[in-house]
């Protein structure tokens, strides 16, 4: 085989229309089956890495512990730490101690998920039912009925305290909207209550929004009285000028000592 014959043979294999070139193009070209198959593969996104940025204190089930605050803290930690919904129950179980852990161990087969609307086997609902002692419920309800906006306390801060107590008492949404409004107004600053009540708010948030507006208007002072202390020498000079004006029959000046 001479050089020309060898070059022709190579062109037939790897040239533009060569056998190997066409085979590779059929396998890896733009419209080939292999490329289309690879393009059709959906690679699942890697799950977010679980973190521990926000710490959660253990819950033991003692009477002096606030389970509502513990659940709120856990929910905030779950968001900050990228805890997925299907991992919240086993993660929460890791923070339970003593009586709380005994309850979970005995009821873990009856727990379906952390929380899903309309389900009777939610961890948080069963947890609250078990550890909301009647004595604690009575205490929270009494605090809600007697809560008052303190002197110097802003409506925003009072509203925050009120809503926190309401959440503890109203776990089953048994307190109607109008009763919530009446309890809120009863503890509100008496100077603000009539102006909020006259707006007839139909729910708690409407009452809070109105109270914030009224508070802003009530605290606005367009003018402020200023007391000026005039030195005795200036007052003596003023009196001498006034006497001299009267002695010569001139019209008295407009400013009087009372203006000071």
C-alpha cells in the first residue's frame, strides 16, 4: 500500500464522511440517542444541609416550663437550621427529657408528623394536649383577663404580651373574635380605649391596628410651651423704660412683664 492508498483508507475511516466519524456522530451528536438520553436525565437537587445555628433547650415536662414558648422556639430553629418537615419529629424527640421523653416513647407510634392541618396525629397538638396542665391553663386565662397596659408601655409591646397569652389559652380557637377584642380593649390605656372602640373593630388585629394609629395621634404635640427666665437687671430696665414712657405721655410698649 502506497502513501496515497493509505491516506485514502484513513479518510474513509476518520474523514468527514468516514465510517468512524459517522458512528461517533450518531452516538454523541446533537440529535443522537445517547445525547438525548443524557439530557433527559433529571438529577435530583441535593437536600439542604441541616445546621445547628439556633439552639433548642431540652423540655422535661415540668410545671414551670412553658411548652408554647418551647414549640415556638423549636419552629424558629427548624427554619434557621434547615430542618425538613419529615425530620422535625425525630429531632424534637432528641430534646425531650424525663417525663416528656417517657410520653414520646409511649406514644411515638401514634404520631404521624410534626404538624399538618386537619390531622389528629400531629406531634405539636398531642404535645400541647398532654402538657397543658389545668392549673397552667387557669393561670394563663387569669393573666389574660387581668392584663393591663402599663404606664409608658407602647401599644405594640402591650399587644405582643396580649397575643402571647391568648395563644396559650386559645389553643382550640374557642375564644371568639369579639371577646378577644373586648379583653384587649379592657386592658388598653383608658385614654385610647374610647377612640379605638368607636371604630368598632371586628377582630383583634383590627383593634391593634386602630390602637397604634390612635396612639400616634395622641402622642403628637404640635406646640410646646417654653419658660424663659429673665434676669432681674433686664426686668428693672424694662420697668424704668415703661415709667419714662408714661411720664412723657407716650404710648406704652406692647410687651409687658407678664409676657416673660
